[in-house]
């Protein structure tokens, strides 16, 4: 990855970023891009919410033995409605 990754690189590496598979330097460049690029911020936010929702669903499924599709849709809606711009690293 170059010093400043392109939007394409950001989307390509997004899951690596979320999975902490980037080097500290790559993470720094990634975050720098996100600071400056609203499109990638949106992309990341969406991806992050999707991953978090899927993890939550998996946990609930494990706990209750249910995989009700309606519940999944509700969770996704709830998360989509949550206020933007308040996501910090430690508010999960
Ligand atoms: Zn971008």
C-alpha cells in the first residue's frame, strides 16, 4: 500500500482493517484516508455495522437456537437508524 491508499485500495482492504490484518503503518495510512474521504468513511461504517450485526446475530443464535430472518432485518434497521458520526473506537 502506498503512503496514501486510493478509495479502491480502501474498499479492498476494508475487511483486513476490521480483522486487524494490516501492519501498523498500513492502519495509519488507512485511517488517514478515512479522515479525508467521506465515501470510504461511509463504506467502512456500513461494513462495520454489518459485521457487528452478524456477530450479534451469531451470538443470539447460539444463545437461543433461532435464526429468524425477521430478527436479522430488525437488527440491521436499528443499526442503520443509529446516529451517525458518533462512532469511536471504544464505544462497542
Ligand atoms: Zn476514499
